[in-house]
C-alpha cells in the first residue's frame, strides 16, 4: 500500500476515534468527570501523534490551558461580551475568547405601487 494512502487512512481513523472519545467524554461527565478528562487527553494525544486537527466544535469544549473537558455551567462559565464569546475554565481560571458576528435584522423595503 502506498504511503500516501496509508497516511490518509490513518488520519480518517484518528478523526473517527477523536469524535468517539469526545462523545464518550460528554456522556461520562455527569458520573465520572475525571474519566471524561482522560478521554479528552487521549483524543489530544491521538491528534498530535497523527497530526490531525481536532474539529472546531470539539476544540471549544476543552480548555486550551489545562486540557480539561468543559461543560458550561459545571466547570466552565460562558459569557458574551463586545462581539466575543468568553469561556472561563473554572478548573484553572483560564479565559478563552472566541469572536462571533451578531446577526442583524434585515431592513424591510416598502414596495412602491
């Protein structure tokens, strides 16, 4: 099997496993928070080993400083402020800011008869 095809296959398998680990972390957080933190740690190690990016929705569910799995209201505080979403990890008090664009209402044009 050529090397390029093998690498693509490895990355595809790695991204599937990362998805599975994040879904398991979400399920296990209520009963075993430490287990869900471990699942995220394993997912990050798979991503670094295979040079695969963690998808954005999953990346926003983990702390970029301590690597813990974040659940809003339990170990993370989410606020909106001046065009940004501010997520504070309550484990290590690290702030993460993500930009967002606020939706604007369309101005209704009056039809001229």
